[in-house]
C-alpha cells in the first residue's frame, strides 16, 4: 500500500491537560464569533451556515453578509489576533491574549462599532453545562499562544485527511467544518432518507436545534479536544441495529457506550507509521458499519476519491 501521509506532515503532540483552561476560554470566544455568523447568515440545513473553516492561519467564518457588505472574521493563530475584515477595505483586530471572556466580548463589540456593523446575538453560550453570559464571564481568562497554535496545527492535519475522506462520497455531505457549540471538527454523510425527530437534551440548547441538525439519516465523524491528546469519534443517527457491536478499525478504536459513539484516541493516529491511513481506516470503517447495517445504496453513494488523478494518469495528454 502506498504511504498516504505526506513527508512534511507534522501531527503535533498536545496533551489536553496542558491547555484545558486555554481550550475552555477559546471555546467561549468562538461562541461569540460563531453567534455573529449565525446572526448574519440564513439558516442552511443542519446549521452548516454557523460553522468555521480551518484556514491557513487559524479558523475563519468565511463571508458574512451585513448591510450590503461582506464581513469575515478569523482567529489568526500565527499573529494571535482576531481579524475582522469588510468588503469595503476596512479592518479591525482584537488581540488574542490572556483576558476574560467579558473583556473579549466587549473588545469584539468595539471593533464591530468601528466597522459600523451591528449584529445582535443571544449573548450566552450553548451546549455547555454552565452558561455564563459573555458580558459577565470572568471565569474563563486563559490564553496560551503556543498551545492554541498547536491545536490549530492538529486541525490542519485532521482537516486535510477529512477532506480526502469526504471526496469518497457522492451523496449529500457536509463540509469539513468546526462547530462552536461542542467545539469539534466534523464531517457528516447522509443516506438521503429522513430521520425520526431527535430527542434533544444538549445542555443550554433548545431541542429544536438538534431536531434541525439531525433531521436526516446520517453517519458522522469528527474530532474533539478531549481525552489525553484529543479524540476522534464516529456515530450514526439513527443508529441501526447492531451498530455498537460492529467491528471497526483500527484495533484501538472502540465503542464508548456513555457517548453512543465509536472513539479513537488522537495519539494512536499521531504515533502510527502512517497517520493518514490510520485515520482514514477509522473514518471509512465506521461509515461502512452505519451504511451497511442501515442498507444505504453504497453503489450509488461511494466513489473513488482519487478518480481525477487516475483519469489524468490514464489519459495524460488531457489537461484541465
């Protein structure tokens, strides 16, 4: 088998215990910016409009329409600043440094004011047990710049592999994106069938939010910065009979009953001889478990993610 991991790919080591306070503060900061994106964009199925993309410098909202202009906001983990840019050439920044959520929230508001932008948000976090209003949150105040940059570099590698996995599916699929609610990177495949109403139950989050997110039968996978160095996960909604008992790969992957998910520790991927192949094995085997048990039309939905390269190799006089 050809090695999949590029020679220059670096999967960084970052123990969760070493940056938990920074992670939790950054999570709240992303909720503030994510809610700005939610306020400025129309609802796209499964809340895809609210997410961040992994960028060449950090995490980006992409374009947000505001009063006939476009606004984009990026967490820059190179220069460690939040950068706000508008389509009329204006720019504002907020330093990413040790500061409370309340201070960050106020600074973002001031920056929007300088850009003559008004976006109203519900100014408290979702999907967390303790939802402290942003303007009153002085509990979260940590920022370790090195750790934040290493986390982003984890996402750089993970995003790259997830993009390749996404390319192997011709059906409806989400982008590879970062949700600020649970603070995880995810990509979801859909069978094309409807799903039963989701029971909800996420903390500080209305049940109808989850009903929208899980309105169609799906198989999802992602990465969350919890566990020892982070955790890959995969689940299906609704889970077909026998899903939890189905064999998946690699050998270190297992079913976590409390979560209702298959999990794989990040460090297993990082230390593998071929990290890309190891992660793809997890993504594909957990998807296959869901799709086969629920009788998805895999002949229609599955495609060769390398089909363009193979076509060019077979017909090398053709150039795009």
